[in-house]
């Protein structure tokens, strides 16, 4: 009787662990990160900045033209700070490394609605520098603005 009870308890625990594990694998992570998605701006000269950016956790792909299917540049990135201002816009400080090895520090601002992304970036030699841009300045040389793709 004791053996049966122990086997029943062990089987129940095993079943719970398996079900919990399956639920954990099947359940997709929830993200409220407005920085991710596809953003574009057809009025940007592709000779200066890409017209389309596809952003995802840990990286990005940039396309010279909105119609391009092959990225002209890509890289990895790490969000080092995130906050929301009093107007509801989301701000991000990001360290980015392009596939060619160039490193950038960037300040991103995503509108409260999530439809507009602005950024200012600066190239650095390494990430030891914590000299992030301090404001979104539309007159800055490395300023860009994109709008979320609407399907």
C-alpha cells in the first residue's frame, strides 16, 4: 500500500513537472517593447540612412530602400536603459555593433502610440564610454526618424 501511494505521488509530481514544462515551452514570451518591429521612412535619402529598419530582440536589419528584401547592414544591440517619460513616450539607451564591427551608442524615443521612432547615435571605439547622446535633436547629423509599418 505504501509503495503504491509513493508511486502515485511520484507519478503525480512527474506529470505536474511535465505539464508545467510543456506550458513553459509553448507559452510565447510577452513583450511590450515598442522598440521592436518594422519602421520606415521613404523620404530618407538611401545614400545617407536606410529607409527601412527591422528591429527585434538583440538585433536589427537595415534596408537602403523600403522595397529591398536584402539588408544593406545589420547588427546586434543591447538595451542598457529604458524609461517612460511623463508624456508616455518610451526611451532607450542602446549599445549597437554593426556586422562590420563599428560600435555605436544610441538614444531612441518611441512615441506613446508606438508609431514613430526617433534616434540619435554616435560612433564609439568601445562601450567603456558611457557617453550616450543626451537628447533627440532633429538637427543632429546622426538623427533619424521612422514610422511603424502599418499592414
